[in-house]
């Protein structure tokens, strides 16, 4: 019989062991005669027999079952190592227990905080300004650009509109904004082509605006470097979830992006991961990232850039 099933078969075993015990006429007469003679009846002893036998049977069954059930937690059985529970915190495991280990050569990487979007948010539309039909989205930083970083005037806000997406191409070309007041001057940014970024006053502070796709309007036949003119000006760049490159490595890898990127979508929205480029001037520009595609003014596929970035880390 299987040791683990001993208790399940207790009733049949008891019946078998006690099968020869019967309260017949002979036993009745012995009890009656003993009582009549004033002697102590021995019936109690016979009544105890079933209980004693059952107790013995339980002990035998328990001996068969318990060794397997109460074996030490850290015991090697048939080539399988059983591991005891391990207390949390700094307490040591009980003697004889075992601890799980990731090994001395394992490397643990702690995920840092995700890169935040530099693009400012608005109400029903993105905060923007247009110059010659090109659309620029306001960035959240810096809060105010110093006058030393401003170039010459490249346009002005001809009209203020809460929903610029409803305007015609001619109206956008004339100069529109939903954050800068009518008549506000729009300036180039020192060291950057005006097709990449511009600056304008918003609520008394000069804010940075970066070229983006908007309402179906993309780069309009221009290349990535035309709308993201950062070559030779990169101090560092950070790619969400991958790391950061600085100096010559950053310049070399950004060159791969500008040389190899292919336009795959004229109108691409910014995603939850980012390529953040810090320029020598301290200003930062950003492109959204999704797979091997970067988005800003248009969606640009460039697997070579991501390979070069990883190789340079």
C-alpha cells in the first residue's frame, strides 16, 4: 500500500484487525457470573481493545506518512533540492536552509526616470507660431531666452487665432499664433537655421519654438537636416531608455541620423519616448521616438542611427 494513502484506508484496516472480536453469549455469561461473585468486571478491558488497536494503527500509519511530510525543508531527495522559505529583510536564513543567488557575474540595471517631453501643452491646440507657412511648437524650456541668443527678425504674428488648424494656408503663411499676440516679432535663434527653430515673446518672456508637423503640413520636400539643423552644434544627446552620448561621440552619431534618415510620414505626432539634443548654447531640441522612427517635423525612419547610438555607448 502507498504510504501516502495509509490514512485513507484506515476503516478497512481496522475492520480487518478487529474482525475476530465478537460480544457473543459466552462473553455475556462471564460478565454476569463475575458480577454475581462480587468481582470486578473485566468488560472495560474488552471495550478498550478497539480504541487501543485504533491508536496503534494510527501510530503505524503516521509513521508511514510523517517522514515524507515532515522532512526537513532543505533536503536532497532523489536528486531534487528542496529550498526552504527565506525571510525578507536582512535576517539570515535558518541553519540548513538555502538562499537563491543571481551569481557573482550578474549585472543589475536600475531604470531611471523617463525623459520628459520638452514640448509645451496648450488648450484645444498646441501652442504655436507660424512663419512663411512653417509651423513651430513652443517648448517648455527655457522659460526665457536671453537676448544674446536671438538672431535677426524673420517674421511677425499677423493674427491671433485660438484654433490655427482651421485657417487657410495663406493665413498661416502670413503669420499666426495662439499664444503670442498680434504684431509680435518672431526671431531666428543664434546658431540655428530659421527652418529649425525661432523665438517670440509670450506673456513677456521670449520663448523657444521648434519646427514640427501640423495639420498635415510637414517638411514640404526638405530633408531632415533642413528642419533639424544641429550638425556641429551638439554638446550631448539622450535617448529615452538607452543612455546619453556627449562630445565627439554625440556629434558622430547625430551625423548618422542626418545623413541616413528617410521620410516616411509628412505628418507625425510626437511619441512617449524622446531624443533630446542639447546644443553648445545650452538650448535643447527634441524629437519623438517610436521603434526606429523619429518624429518632429515629419516622421523619419533611421535604423542606422539607433545601431550607431548603441555602438557608441
